[in-house]
C-alpha cells in the first residue's frame, strides 16, 4: 500500500483560515495523501470538496484515506494539476468558498526511491516528475540542456551561488557518460562546491535538486499563471490559503495578494485614481503564519512553511491598460 501519511503542515491554521461553512464548496489544489482534505471534509454537512493532484500515487493514497475516515462521499478527486481548477469549476458551474494550496514536494515523494526527488538516495533514477504522464525528467535536463540554461535554472530556482561551476561540470561529465541516477549528480555537486561552503551552507545538493524539481514540474510558472484564475472562482467572502516552502513561491504569492488588495497603478502624487482599478478583497495575513514551537518539534517539514491568506471581496477590477 502506498503510504502518503505525514503530519499535515499548519493543519489547525489552515482549517481556521479557510473559515469553513458546513454547506460550502471548497477545493484542495494539492491533495497529496488528503491530510488537509480529510479534515476539511469532516467539517462539511451538505457541502463538497474538490481535490486535485497530478501524482497518481497521491490519488491512490488520498482515495484510500478518505474512504477510511468515511468522508469520500463529500469529495470529488480530480487527477489534474491545480492549474486546471478554473476550467474544472466552470465546467461544473461552481464557485468556491475556499481554496487550499500546500506547495512543494510531499514526504512520500522525497522518501520514495523510484521518484528521484531526494539527494540523500544515491541510486534513484533522475526523474523528479510529479506527473509521470509527462515526458520531461531531471535526466533530460542534465543530459540535453545547454550549459547556460542549466546554470540559469540552478541560479534562479535554486539560488545556488556555484551555479556556473556546477553547470560547467555537468556538461563536462555528460560528454563521457550520461546522467542516470541521483548519485551521478551528487558526485558533480560535491566536486563543484568548495569545502568551506559545504561546512556552512547546509546539504550541498539541496539547492540543485530544488531547482531541477521546479524546472521539471514548472512549479513557479504554474503558480503564477493560476493565481488570478483562482481568485476569480472564489465567492465573495471566499478565502485562498497558500502554504509555501521557499522564498521564490512566497514572493509570488505575497505580490499577487498585495496587487489584488490594491491594484491601482496610478502614481502616488495623482489626486484621484484614473486607472479604474478596484480592490478584489483583503489580505488576512499581514505577515505569514508560521509553525508554532510544538509543531516545529514534531514535524521537521514545517520549519520553512509559510501560510498566507486572502479573502475575496464583492467587487474587483484590473487597471485600465
């Protein structure tokens, strides 16, 4: 049996942040093992939850978990990336009272050797696909992308200081032998990062593996391209709760929420707004919610988690272009 079980990060904070109504309609865009979804569904009475995930292992695990806790009749599982949420809801003529995104990689994906997400497993295939129906893998990137593009990916998505050196050594290595397993990549990373940086910068593979995973799954682009549509399928008073795990995701969410609350593009010295923009609602979290002491002690995954919440208002209009 697939074990997707893990402690759902910021669970109490998410449940409170969604402000769940028993007869409301909700969506979990990152279903995983249905830890968050199960708790949302428990609170529904006449309402419904739509759960999205592109990972077939997650779909299997979530289906079993929801059935086990006897809430599966309140949940519709959709085997798609959350980017399809707007289309799926419109096809059902449904607007939502709340949406949750718990971004990043799951504990199961990290622990499952066949997936290749973890730098701690030397013999895993260089896969890193969340949706195994797609063709692009981490091995494809390492074996075929130009050096400058690999360096850009590591620098931008991994914030890796030694991106150029790692990219150069990747290209040099693949001239003799193709990259096949995670251990091949770790050998190059270890040889590319100075000893002094290894002693102070955490695991040397962390940033490169994060960058490759983001590129394989187009995580930041999907997030950027989906946020406005999610906002638009919320009912007035509906809330969007997003948990991020690194600064790149958090910046995208923070800037989108800020823009929605105050979309005016007029210069500050204008006596009145002429761009025609209207606020879409309000940011509930002035600062992101982070894990408390107890959760940090019991769940290491919560260390970098940040929860931001936006509440949809009655109106909303983009500035005139």
